[in-house]
C-alpha cells in the first residue's frame, strides 16, 4: 500500500512498483478506489470502472467505479433476499427499503469497502498494489474493517440468540424440522470476509505500507501525525519514500535566485526528514523534467525505487 496526502506521488509509485514486480515475472494487480482515475492517466489507458484491465505482461490495473459498485451491491442484496425467502419478485416495501438505504451517504463507502475486500481475499495475484486515497479517507477505509467487524459480531450474536429461541419453540411444538438460518449464515460469511481482509492488511509478512512525502515542512508534520494514526489500526509501516527532490548539481549551475532559495530550503527539510524518520527512509526520487505518464516514464521511476 502507498499512502500520503493527495498529489505527492502515491499513484506514480504504485504503478512503478507494480511494473517492476511484473517484469520480475510476478502476476500483479494495481488498484485504486479514488474516483479521480489517476491510474487511467498514468497508464494512458481508460480503465475506470472496467474491472481488471491488463496493461502489460503480468500487470493488471483496476479503478473501482463507486456508482457501478453500488448498483451491483443493490442487485446482490436483492438476489440474496430472493434466495433466502423464495421470492420470485421482491415485495414493494423491500424494494423501497433497498432504494432508501442506497441513498445513504455511507452506502458508497460500504460498496467500495466491499469491493476492496473482494480484491484482497481473492488470491488471484502474487502481489496487490493498493493506491490508497488521500490520508483522511484512507484512515476511514482502514478503520471500516474494525467498525464492521464489531457491528457484524453484535448482529451475529443477536441472531444466534434468536436461533436458540426458535429451537426452543420448535421443541415445544415437537417440530424437529428447523430450516437453516440463511441470515445467520450470511452474517457469518460477511464477518469471515472482513476478518480475512483485515488479517491480510495488518500482517507484516504479507503487507507493506509506505508513506510518500516531499521535502516540505507541512508535509513532514502531516506525515508524522498520520503515521501515529495509522499505527492504531495496526497497519504494518514499512518505510517512507521522499519524492520530488531537486537535483543537488543544480547548485553548481547558473540558476535563478528563486531556485537557489528552493534548494537551500530543501536541504533543511531533507535533513529534518533524515532526523525524524532515519533509516525508515528507503528512497529519494528526483523531480523529473516532465509528468510521469506512460510505461517508459514509469520504468524510470521503477529504477529509482527498486533499481
């Protein structure tokens, strides 16, 4: 996973590491839930909402369309209700409830979270590269596993109690045939999926989380705060990558006064980054002469990160 504030290079590094691993022969999926479709831009290919799209040999990319996912989520709920209760058509009041629930602001986040769980637990790839949304939203998504797990545990417990009462009632009626509780089965299934994805995302043997930052005071301060918050969700922090470092040799050239000041300021912040994060800083990536889009530029970034 690559995280950090918006616009610092998370998508760039996600694409670069994905490309590098694919070239080593691993099957890799780079995916994002960010609606701004940055992976489409960097790969120069329209992949938004199109599922898992192959970019090169061994490399796939996916951008989740929240609206599309909500619609799929609705239909999945409808079908499960039909299956559970043997309906050929949903009662109108049930359909109205589904429509009302889908209008809730949390429905989009829930649908996206469910899509991420689908991806993480599928096991179809050797590596999954998660291009996280900016910090605040990323914390929200990561915390959802904890919130959902607690909620599902409570609902499951209540359902199990209801099941016990049903069994007692069936015994008193001398009715030995008690249908399997489809709702309880579904709750247990959801809970297992959430717990599995949560275990993967917090397993230091399986997951690496990298913060992306640039040599600026506010970014350093925000990253330090975010690292403390992420640790509460047991995200295995593996290191920091510093992006957009101006080349040192510019100092020896005839450059504008403005650029001299920027270089001097950068020296100060790079020193602060080294003092603050120490050996956890794994790479320094220079400011390049143009935007990173297309496979050739992605390959250049791969060399700085993994070469």
